[in-house]
């Protein structure tokens, strides 16, 4: 997990297209320079506000939109042998 600096945010310096779409969404809807933003995984950004409240913004490819959640659910992957 990597923290984005203000320069990273202004220059859209992220690793994936999904992260770019989430960052762009955050820029349009929030004053994001007031938050701490972390690259959480390839589709998700972790956001922490001044009150230390944590939220996760994830790009959902199925609906082509950004979704918000306060907790990430672990995806269970079952393997058959």
C-alpha cells in the first residue's frame, strides 16, 4: 500500500486504469487534498479523513462505477482439488 502525495494526486500518478477512475471520481466529488489517500489494491483507494475515519472507494468493472464501503469484504476463493 502506497500513500499518494499531493503531487501524485494532482498529476494522477497511479498504477492502474481502475485507480485512475477512482481518483478522478474523488477529485470531482471531494476536496481530496484534505484526505490521506492510499493505493490499496489494483481497483481500490483507501481514504482517511481528518477524524481518522477510513473508507474504501473501489471501481466496479461490472457496473462501470465507483462504489464506497467502510469495510472491505474478503473475497473467498474456493479451489477444488
